[in-house]
């Protein structure tokens, strides 16, 4: 704030003979003072508004940053879970193939292995909010949002689009499709 320089300096000598400055008090005109107060109030309001806008911008940037981090984490989780599902698929196929063996030691080993695999899958699925897309063979109908057709079999025994076989299980991650179930469906013969 610029103040009018109404200070008048008078030089006087004190008793010791040294020059001493005597400062007179400034005089203010009431109209200038009121204008200055008004201008300062306007400037304060402008700065408050600017500060609020900057705080809002900062809050928006923070929210965008948190959203991007969340999306990156979800993407990486989906990718990692997809890779782990391949591991579970391979073990399930190995168990299915191994069940043809008649040796009691192999059957005993497979029983223990199946129990361990089932427990690991259940724990993993619960922790990661992962669920298998349930399919009842020869009853459920193909749904393009949940299933991927790998094979079509001409068959009049079932309605068209009935799922006859599951080649690979499908999964939902946090109620969204992570991987479609790969299936064989029926088609009416011509």
C-alpha cells in the first residue's frame, strides 16, 4: 500500500549542537483512506477466489492421480491372476489325465494333490474376489458375454446353443468377466 509521503522533516539543533530531525505525523484525507480500504477488500476477495480455485485444481489432480493408480493396480492384478489361472488349469488337466491310472499309490497321491489344489484355489479365489463362471452341461445356453465358442456340434437332442462341453473354465473378477469360458455348443442339424 502506497502511503502519501506527507512527512515533513524539520531539522533542529538540540542542546548539544547536533542536528536532530523532527518528523511531523502524516495527515490522511478520509476519502483517500476509504478508497484504499475498498481497494484492499476487493484485492483480498480476488485472492481468496484464486486460492479456492487453486485448491480445487489441486484436489482434482489428487483424485485423478488416485484413480490412475487404482486403474493400474487393477490392470496388473487382472494380468497376474490370468497367469495364475493358467497354472490352475494345467494342474486340473493333469489330474484328469492321471485318473486313468489304476495304481493305488498314484490314486492316493492324486487324491492328496486334488485336496491341496482345491484348498489353494478356494483360498486364492476368496482373497482375490474371483469366481468361476458356473456351467451346467446339456442345460445352460450359450451367452456371448460369458462364453466363447470353440466348437459347434450338430445335435438335435438339445436346443440350439446348449453348452455340451467346457474346454476351459471362465472366471469373474470382482463381478466382471476376467476370462470367458471356452465351450462347445449344439446346433440343429439341417
